[in-house]
C-alpha cells in the first residue's frame, strides 16, 4: 500500500512540476551566444522564444525549466542577431516591381532580417510589402523605408518629392507622415543648399531621423548644426577631412571647382588632424555614417573583375540587371590614367573609415544594393560590405556592431540589437565564429525570423525558388 502511495505521489509531483514549467514555442539549445555589444561569448546557452520574441536566455543546465513545441540543436554553432542592411533600394520603375519583390526572400536566405530602403521610385509597393511582412502575409525581411526622397525641381531621380520653398517642404513632410515612413531621405541633385538645410531642420522637428547626400557647397559643420542624422556614403567624409574644407565649399558654391579637379583638391588637402576634429564634432552631434563601400569598390576596381559573369546574377532579374548598364558603360570608357585616378580616390576615401571610428562616429553597414547600382547585390552584398569594413580598418566586432547594434540604435528600435529577453527573435546560427573571421557570417546554419526557423535546407530551397521565379518573369 505504501509503495502504491509513493508511486502516486511521484506521478502527481511529476505532473505538477511539468505544469509549472514555462511554455516556449522554440528552444535553441547548446548555443554559443556572441554579445555583439561587448564581444563576449557564452557557451552552452539556451534561448527560449515565444510569439516571435526572446523570453529567456539561460545555461544549458537549466533547460528543464521550459517546455517547448520545438527545439533546435545549436551545438557547435555561434548565434548572433539577424543582420541589417542599412542602405539598399527597391526601385527601377513599375515594370520592375515583381523583380524587386522577388528579392525579398533572397535577403532572408543570407541572414539579413531587416533592411532600410533609402528611397526609390516604387514607394507604394514597398510600403505595402512592409505591412504584409509585418503581418506575416509575405516572406521577407523587416522593411524600414523613407518612402520617396526630398529633392529640388527637375531632379534626375524618379519618384521623388520635389520642393522649392518651405511651404512645399511642409506639404512633402505631411505626405511622408501620412505614409508612416520610418525616416526621411534628402538628396542634393537640384535642391538648393538653403532648402537642404531647412528640410533637415523641419524633418527633425517632426521627430524623424534624416539621412542624406550632402551638397559639396556646404561644410560638415553646417550639416551637423542643422541636425542631419546620417551621412550616406563615405566620400563626404573625405571632403570633411580637408584642412581647407571651407574654401573648397565656397569654390563649389561659386562654380569654380567641380569634377576631377574637386576630387584632386580634396585628396591633396586631406589632413588627419583636421579630419579628426571634424569627425569628433559629427560624433558630438550624434551623426552616423553609412559608408556603402561595396559599390564604390566594385566600380573603382571594375577592370580587375567586371562581374558580368557572376553566378549570383541568376538571382537578379534581367530588368534589374539592365539598370546596371549606365555605371558600367561609364567606367568601361576610362583610360589608364582615369583608372589609376579612381583607384587613388577610393584608397584615399577609405582611410577615413578608421578615423571616423576613432572619433566616435557610429558606423552603419549598408550595401547600396538595388537598381542602378551595378553588381552591389541584395543578400550576399552585405557580407561583402562587412568584409570591406574589416579590410579597411574596423575589427570584425566593430563591423558586426555596424550592422546589428548601431543600425537599430539609429532608428531607436529597442527590441533589436542583442540576444536577451524582450528582444525580437531574429537571429542567425553560424558554423564558425565571425569574431575570428568576418567571412564566417556567410557560413549560415540556420536563420530564425520572428521565431520561425529557416534551416539550411529551407534556405537553399528559397534560393532555388528565387532563380525559378526569375526564369518565369517576362524577359
């Protein structure tokens, strides 16, 4: 009788213990977690995920405290937050909407769980995709978009909002606000310097982060004082590091310095101490820089590898490939002297990268992938960007921070940036440690998106599906 009683008590206590365990949708077990903020690694960890959120992270020895619908063995794997591409473009006109949409799973297949669309000409479609992805109706990365960018009258850019006075800036911002854009993008093709600065101020007053191409007639000090949030492309940092930046800006404004002479002057007058002084002022104002090294590297060294036979082109629609031709034709016309000049300009420009980092300017990783931008590829392009960031002066940890820490911080997305309780369950399982070799970000074992596991077989099938869809699109 006593024996039966003890057995019953054991069953009851076992059931109570099971009932008291917390519920999770997914347990990722035996993981080595990399804290991208500090570089610290923690082995034999378990990540508990529920409803697309990380609800707990704890040692493997405590795994029994959760019951999960599914488990994922991460033995020997390194886990980091999902990657962010902070400068890419959807675009090329309405006829290329489907080709752009076909790129969405390509980003996930390469571990990029969030992208920042830095303006283009198919904003209604991009805004729709953003909502459908958020609602789980469409497979793709989380999209953060500026919608159409602000420009002056008769700019070269299609799909922008053209403004010529402060009232039109107000109306443009009203329009963007109705679209619920995530940030504001401004470029300088025909927008006057005064209205450029006023656009920044007016957008910031509404609480938006503002990204921009910068008029060379303005100094970085003027730009920082106006409140620009991020400088898009590294070339602007080279001019900002000139010991005669004010004189150069004045000459550009007067129309007496342009083209190759401008670039030569900027290179000749760049001075490290002057650069650090300007960069520290940028950091003081909280400015970020998105270098987008990839496209510039491709074009600077195009004669060494023209990319026309890249296997990756099978993932890119023929219409998008055709948009690459403009830049390609220009560099193909360069003679030996011009080729050497673009080599020099690129190598001089990238010397600003470690100086910006040293001065405390936050760097964000972005590719400039998309239409027009020749062979700067969606997906794999971000991994190439990370490699270039390391090649030209950042540590692997700093390069990773540029993608997964600085990027969400820029847009105040507090639910991202680390693998801790309360964060979104977007993460990447790698076969090798990216802190030792940044190329390890390409050794993807699995991607977790909003708590859903995409294992290697699924990722490979996604890539095959992209190729198949491209073959079925009108040529």
